């Protein structure tokens, strides 16, 4: 009599425990499959970024030669900013994400420089990512922005087009500070400024005043230096971005693997607990007969 009453109670408990465990196991299995798929994607993106890093570094090395030559011209000419100068900051970035804090680094560096100047300055942004960063605090200072940057290695023609657009946009400046990410190593980069001066400042330089140049020649030469420095910042920033993306995808793949290991252990423990609970119910029911 007592056995007949105990049997349906045991079956109800078994069904309840099994339903809860099966629901938990199903959720863990779905999450496990999702993380495995994410790990495959990040691993593929890491491999793609690794192939692009070599090309970006080769382009960066050639751009560094011309860029350092342009910077040495201002240095050897003892070029100094003019009094009461109009200054503009050009933030070099790209449109692509999934590369850590590389875009926020140039935005933060630009904000620090503007705060150190203590005066309002115009801002020109190369790339949508840095534009979003700068718009949070300096939306009113942004005079011009460019997009479609970072899909491939920047070319000198693109830098010339950007320089021509800036020159014809009506943004007046005596000194332009290009803020870009300098490639220091495969895992490190640093926001670095490049100063570009106006033809008037170059003409007023002590070591450059000895050369008699026509105004048209000086203007063309200064435009070339401006485009060359923009190209240097874009190419070096692209190499830093590809390296940071490879590092970010490597860390994401590693984290996905660790999560898969933890979820696999949780799944096995839950599955073993469900099997043990069912065995206990079966044995209890069998002994009650």
C-alpha cells in the first residue's frame, strides 16, 4: 500500500529534476556552440590581420623616409610658430574597429594638446572612429571630416586629395598639428604629433630666409610637405591599426577558448548530475516496490 503511493511521487520528482537539468544543459550547449563559432571568426580575423601587417609595415617604412625628411626641413630651417597663430589639429584615424583602443588614443592625445594650448582650435578628422570620439567633447570644433579610410593601405594620392580639400575648404591655419599613432613595436603604439607650418612661417625661418624663392614655388613646396606629412601619419597609423587588430583578435580567440573550456566543464558536471539524479530516482523507486 505504501509502495503504491510512493511510486507516483518518485516519478513526479524525477520528471521535475530532469526537466530543469535538460533546460540548463540545452542553454549551456547553445552558448557553447555560439562561443565556438565566435572563436572561429576571431581566429580567421587574426590570420587576415597577420597577412596585412607585413604589407602595412613595408609601406610604413617607405613612408617614414619621406616623412622624416619633411620633418627635418622644418627642424633644420629653425621654423617657429608665428605670433597669434591660427592652429588646427588633424586627427589621423580610420573607419574600422575591433582593434582595441587605438582610435581613442589619438582622440585623447588631441584633447590633451588642446587643453595645454588653452585656446579653442579647429579640428579636422580623418576617419569616422576618431570623429565619434572627438564629437563627444569637441563637436563644435570639428570643421571637416573624411571617411572611407582604412579599408586598404593609404596612398599618396589619397593624402594629396585630403590636403587639397583642406586647403580649399576655407579653414585658415598657420600651424597644423597632425596627431597619429606611431608604430613602436608589434604590440605597442603611441600617439605622436607632427607640426606643419604655413609658407609665411617657413619664409620667416632664420635658416630658410637665405634662399630666394618665388612665392609660387614656396607655396607649391609647402603643399607638398603638407600632403607628405598627412601620408606619413595615415600609413603609420594603418600599420599600428593592423598590429593592434591582430593582437585584439588573438586575445579574443584566447578568451573564447577559455570560455569554451569552462562551459564544457560546467556542461559535463550538469550532465553527470542529471544522470546521477535519474539513477537515484530509479534505484529509489525500484527499492520501494
